[in-house]
């Protein structure tokens, strides 16, 4: 059972300079699966996502589109980013925009505190800047250009020329926090995950930290520096603060104490901001650092990171319009080891949809409900004496449920699904071996038939609960088909950490008809048939 602990999880807030692709949706789904799991386990759960709307990149994109930055942001949020949440079935608790008043006001409060406490000073700055990253680039990410950019210095991530900027800026004394950060990584080895990400961060900080330029004066699209309104706050310094402004920092101490600290899911390309700059900012303000920062891998298409500029970006609707939101969610959580890079291919998606969802899980659910309907007039039969083979199914269910919960606690969503799928495979094998259709022909085997179908139906009950955070639409249909809402309550109200405890499905429950949970996909027509 839950101890009622707090589980606050965040996605990065996404730039509104372009439309979302499946790389963005991948992070959203991962955070949502974790949040749904903890929420259903009884933990005090909060899922935050949102959009990053300040900075030079947004200003230039808006200008290129003949509009103001705020109008551009409003349009993209309304037409693209909020609809993304519906497309992949995200149950977020909050959506923050960095143009929200609650954010802007409290960013200024945070900044003023650091200034008053002596952590911010004025200085001159000259460095190569990447507008795409919104970052002054470290030497390790500056490379010589080729082709049309030959003779220029380009960003190693975006492959675009860097701009030499010289400005009077305000600086955050980040260099003072190198030792404290290294001590944090040492004392809490799980603070940055996975281990490869932690090693990268430790290595970076050991090389020494420079002070961080945290304001810009060459443009005005951003939050004003409170003591000098000729400057706006550096977009990353502004954006990172969303994680605390969204949960009450500066305005609701009770809510802030309830929610903070958070678990951050980020792409590995923005790991350094979250695992170095962000905790240093919090230390300076006298606040707790996050619980952990998890840097997941990139989605690769044709061997390259997902990117609109390189035409590898795939809109989530290109997948969901054919396969549905559940299949999208399942595929990316199952096919990719969370924390590592993963390659997307249409062929792999289609193969897993057919083999694992349609034939594996969906067909299992349809067969069991149909056999209860055919052989027991739609009433779940009581189980007779359990044999070793039946007890083995119960043990598989119990162990898989515990293993899945343990995997979720370490953010290994792929391992959780692998554990749960042991139940799917076990039940399919059990039905094949027990041959209930043959038992139904012999009245003397009536009690045994009841045991077999109760075992299969109770296994489905546990699967519905365990899979509901991942494939919420299909499991809701299965729950309805099992007819247990009246007796057990809503699917999302089932205590998830008790899902593996045997015997929760009441004998005598009346099942309902079940359409195919995952209809066959016509590969050529690209439509469900």
C-alpha cells in the first residue's frame, strides 16, 4: 500500500517556436505513465508540463511570421501544444506558460533574492551564442563548419553558425557552487540518472564552473530584471524556475511545501541545465534541490535525432490517426529502454501492434470474455480447487506486479512493461494448454472449466489495473467488459500496488461484450479495418 508520499514529476517546458513531434510526445507519455502509476498507487501525485515562450529564438520566429512573440506563442499553444496532450492522452495536473503572471512575478522575486544576497553582479561578456540552444556554447560544443558554413564556428547540436555576442550582462556566481554540486552527486548517486548521465555531469563540473550570464540587453522579449529593466532575464534562468513557480513558490508556501522537490524528466541534450545550473540556483536561494534529474535518450529516425530542421520530425497524429493513442503510448514505453537512445521505425511499430497488442493482449481479452459468455451465460464462474498449474498463474501475476512496481520506482518503464507482459504470455499459454473449449464438451469437467475461466478472468482483472497507466483507453474498455465497476469501483480507483493479490474479481459478476481492443490494421490502407 502507499505511504501517501508526494510524487511531483515534470516534463521540460517546450519551446513554442515550432510544432511538436514524437520526441516531445515521448517525454510527455513517459511522465504521464509514471504519474498515473503513482496516482493510482495512492501517492500525492502532481504532473506538470508547459511551454517556454521567452527568448531570442521565439522573438525571431514570431518576427519571421509577421506577428508579436505573445501572439505567436498564444497561437502555437492553442493550436499545437495543448492539442498534443489530448492526442497522446496526457492526464496532467497543471500546464504552465512562462508568460503566465504567476511565473513572471515569482521569477523576479527569486532573482531579486539572489541579487540581494550577493549572488549576482554586473559584468561584460563576449562569447559565441547559439540561438537554437539559447546558450553561450562551451568549447566542447563548438565545431568547425563544413559546406555552406565552411570557415565559421557552428553549434555541434544544431549544425548552425554561432553568433559572437558582446554585451554588458548580469552574472550568477555559479562558480562558487562547484564543490557543493560535486558533494551532492557523491552523497546522492541517484540524483542524476541514468549512470551515464551522472558520469557526464560529474566530469563537466570537475573541469570547473564559470559564472553564468543571466541577462540580455540586446532584445526585450523576456521577463524584466527587477532592478534594471533595460535587461531581460536569460531564457534558461527564467524557464528552469517554472518547476517551482507552478507549485506556489513566492505565493503559496503550503502548496510549495506539499509538492517540492520534484522528479525532472529531461532530454539528455538539456541535462547540464537541469543537473548543474538548476541545483546551483536552488542552493543559492536556500531551497531544496530536486529529488532526481533523469536524462532520457533521443528518439532517432534514420539514425538521426528527431528534428524539424532536418526533416526527421514526425507529428504524433501521423501515428495516432492510424494506430490510436494507446498503441503510441505502449510502443514508445516498451520498445525503448528508458534512458537510452531509441530508433523509431514504422515497421517495428506495426509489428509490435499486431503481435503484442492485437494478438497478445487484445485477443486474450476477447477470448476470455467470449468464453465466459458462451460457457457460463456471461457470469464469471467460481473457481474450484486450485491445481499446481493454477497456482503457478497466481504466482506469475503476484511476482510480475511487484516487479513492475519496483521498476517504476527506478523509472524503468520498459522493465515494468516487460514484467507485466509475463502475465499476458502466461495466460495465453495457460488457455492453450487447458483447452477450455474441450473441457466445455464434458459435463464432468464443469468445475474445472470454471476454475480455468475464473483464473483467466482474474488474470485479466490484474492486467487491466497494471496496464491502465500505459494504455488507459483499452483497459477502460476491458474493465467495462469485465463488469466489475459496480462491485470494485472505477478502474482508476483500484489500488495499483495490490493489483497482484489474487481473488479480487467476484464470482457471479456479469461480463459484457467486448469489441476488439486493437483492431487489425490494414498496412497498405493505413486504417483500422
